[in-house]
């Protein structure tokens, strides 16, 4: 009687090493297809990098994501930067982060030029008429999504309500609200740590899709280990780049020049974007609309609509603000509006994203191990709760401009009431909340409805 031997189970073969060129092609492709906001972009990277290509394991992917979620700035772009850095060092991180943003910048420059040059054309105006109410619904939906994860007890609900009152009734600047919420979270993490436990993030997972290039037990590469030399070099280079760029703008245009002020303003904006792009929008509105007068409130709504319909992080709306600011201020004269807009968009983008690269290249090796310690996460929990109130205030602001387009600060409910815009807003919100329809289809349908309505009844 012959003995039979069961053949050993053979799993998928480990992936072959990835060259810098192959990584370049992937990050470039991602920059053109990264629609759907942070959740959609993170999902795309997970599907491609964890499940299909197996460049990184599930555990290491979530490990990186948890770190980027506690940083100010766009988490999806920072996640791409982190993975690129983990694979190919500083060059890989810069390459991944830049390519995640560059296609979006180019597309937004073209769309913003069309918007400013041809925005009064009936077809364009009709499309925008339908999109603006949808954007209001999207912001309400964003407040709901953040709040459903962040407001887990009465203390955090009270913090969100206080933030709303502070910005809506007291007109407190957004950075002060972030600072106060962070201090409350810091104190609360020590006095009542159970009320400020981090949550709503991405936990660990034991799921495996086969051996990965950067697997659970793959040793950390030399460049990802903490060293004072590497930290100081990256810090010096980052600060030097910022100083050279801002110094050039200062020497060329003076401190009060629009481009110089954009560099300074968007640097500050990059440091208060806890909670994602929707959180920084009120700050960009306060600065771009109320303080500097780079654009109007209506244009801010239109910019968010364009940002929602293009690939890349939603915070790329800053490039729209920069473009409109350069155009409206005629920084190169009335005959060079396009070049002024391009300069404004480029300055806004560079100064917004430069800190994100430094957070990864400097903080990646040093801070990652502290992400589960409540002493470090409690301030973020407080800030995230306050962000809910701030985003809700933004929704109120958008709704006011959309529903009472002729109103002013002195006469807040003057002029006609746009009941059809209210109908689009409610319908879009139901589609997002009840039927889980994506943002892009909602914007597309709203644009079509707005166009038809405008052509028929305008």
C-alpha cells in the first residue's frame, strides 16, 4: 500500500522589488484618478498597494494611516508621502506627495481660468446654480460624518457647540478655536481621560493578502530610523526652502504684496488643518474673503464645487483661492491676469503643502510610536470635536449665500428667497445620507438640474 503525501500549500509569491520609475508611474496615475475625497483616495491606495500590488501589508498600511490622521494637513496626501518615503526614502516621499497634488493643480488652474473668463456665460452660470446648493449639502454631510465619529459623549458635544458659538456669534478667529480646543483636550486627557479617548480612526487588522514587499515583520529601512542628523537636515532644508521662497516674494513685492501675504497666510493655514480640508475652509474664508478680499463669498462656494469635482485632496481649493486672488488683485497688471492667477495658485499650493512633507520626513521616525498614548491623542480629540461646530458654521454660511443671494450683513434676509435651491440642497442631502450616493454623482446631477432650470426659467 503506497503512502500518499499531501502537496504543501503554496501561497502567492512575494512581489518583486519596485523601482523608483515604477513607483513614479503609479503615483502619477493616482494623481489623475484620486477622486472621492480622503475616504475614496485612501480606499484606492489600499486596493492597489495592499491588495493587488502588495507593496505594503495591511498592518503597515494602517500603521501609517493612523499616524497621518493625527497630523494637520490632508491625510491621503500624507499617506502617499509616507508610503513613498518608506519605500524609497526622501526622494520617494517627495515624489509621491508632489504627484498626488500636481495633476489637481494643473486641472484647477484651467477650470478656474474658464470660471473667471466665462463664468457669465448662461451655460456655465446654470451649472453653477445647481452645484452651489449641492455644495451646501456636502458641507452639512461632512459635519455629520465628522460628528458621528468624534462626538461620543456629552463633553465633546458641548465642545462642538461652544466652537460653533465662538465662530458664529463671537467671530473668533479659527486658529484661536483650534488652540483653545487643543488646550481643553490636553487638560481633559489628564482630568477625564475616558472622555477624550481617541476613536473613529483605523484600528489594526489581521487581514493578509499574501506576502508584501513591506510586510509586517520587514525591518525598518535605515532612512526610516530616527536620528538627530536626519531630523536636523530635513528641518534645515524645509525651513531654508520656505525662507528662500517667502524672502524672494518679500524682496520682490514687499510685505504687503498679495503673493507675499499668500505665502504667509497659507503657511498658517497648513498648520491648523486638523480635521481635514473642511476644517480649514472657515479659516481660508476668514482670511481670503473677509481679511484680504482676494475673492467673494460666492466665489468661495464655487471654488469648493470645483475642488469637489477634480482629483486630488479637497484642500486644493486653496489653489482656486490663490488664482482668484492673483487675478482680482491684478498683481502683474490688467493685461496679465492669467499669469497672475497661475502665480497665485502656485504660491498657495506650495506654502500649503510644504509643512506636510516636513511632518512626514521629520516626524515619521520619531512620533509614530506615540499615536496610541492618550496624552498625545487627547488634544486632537478636543480639536476634532471643535471642528464639527466650525464646519457646521461653514454650512450655515453657504446656505445663507445660496438661499438669499441678494442679502447683505446689514440686511441678512433681504431680496428673493431661492426655494428651488433649497429643494436641490435637501434632495442632495437625502441622497448623501439616506441613499449613500457618492459626491461626484450628486454634484453631476445637481449641475444638470441647475442648467435645465436656468435655461427654462431665467
